[in-house]
C-alpha cells in the first residue's frame, strides 16, 4: 500500500509527459506554462487523475486501517493527512485545458469515495446481520 501511495503521489505531482515550461502556440496546440502536457492532447487526463486519486486515497485508508492501535497511530494519521493534503493541492494546481474546476471535482470525489464506502459499510453490515438473524429465528 505504501508503494501504491508513493507511485500515485509522484504521478499526481508530475503527470505523464510533465507540464509545459513556457507559453507558446505550436501547430494548433496551446502550450501554457504549468499546463499538463497530457491535458493538451487528450481529454483522458481527467480519467487518469480520477483513477490515480482513487488509488492514492484507497492506499492511504488501507495504511490507516493497518496501523490502527499501533504505537504512534495518531502521528501516522497526521502524516497521512499531510501527505493527502499536499497531493490534493498539487493536483488542483495543475491546469487541464481550462477544466480545472472539473479536475478539482473529480479529485474530491476520488478522495471521498473510499471514505463514504467505509462508513456506509458498517450500517449495511449491521442491517444484514439483523435481517439474517431475524430470518433464522422465523424458521
């Protein structure tokens, strides 16, 4: 999980192809400094950032789960929260052909999706147990 977190963090900081270093228009491609090169040629960059962020956030949550009740648990979570914050800031600062708002929305959804499923799992699990015990007592 740490390897996945590190790899996805790095590709969030430096997307495939990197970013344009200067402003110019080359053969119809607008090259604005700081814009992801992947975003200049393809609309798939939004899909890339969504799944990259989803993998990053899942690995962070699994690491947090694995270290639960270990010594320095709180310190590890502070580090993971800081790690996640810097990832969010770096991906939100990349420009994707004027669709930065959509990028921030996708990044937010990818961060929250594992957390929502984690918290939704426990009430569903309790309801399933209650239903299954109720059905077994009826028989």
